[in-house]
C-alpha cells in the first residue's frame, strides 16, 4: 500500500481484540473447512508423538485446528487475544486442556526462544523441543 492509498475501513481496527471477537463464526465459515489447512494439520500431526501437549498461538474459534488436535488425542492448549474467539473455541472444543485470553505479542521471550516452528525443516532434536515427549513438564 503506497502513501496515496488509504487503509480500508474494514481493516482499520484489525489489531483490536474486540474487532477479532466480532468476526467469530464468520471467520470460521471462511476458514474452518479450508482443505489446505486441514491437510496441513493432519500432516503436522503425523510427526507429533501420542498424547503430546500442543500449543496453538492464535487459536481463533477452534475449528478446524483445535478440534482436529483434540480429536487426535493430544492435550490441546490454545491462546488468543480475542475473548470472543476463546469463548467460541471453549464451546466447540470442551475437551481442550486449557484456553486463555492472552495477547500473543507479549509472550515471554524465553518461551518464544524455546519453540520451533512445526513448518520449519528442523532437526529431530528441535522437534523434540517443540513437541516434547508427551509428558507434562
């Protein structure tokens, strides 16, 4: 976007948790059945040891990711900055281990440094740091 263009009104408040909360089920309708997302989650889960703790940063409504992770027998933990999204996720994934309203921009640096993106071409050592052993720690 150059200096002569204006931000569309619909995106002006997109950093606000309240804005995201209002999207709720409309967001889910747009992305909840996306075959690319669903395929990626199933592929990623094929690398995750059974009964692992899985942290989803920006959990949204819980569909499809939280539901898929929990249905696969993992211990799902979700965070989102929008309370409305967390409320929807809690309703749709009642077996989630934990769901919290947290602004992901303020996660502790030490926590972020211990995580490895599951989409990276990480080594098995890094994968075990991310996915853990399935044991509470």
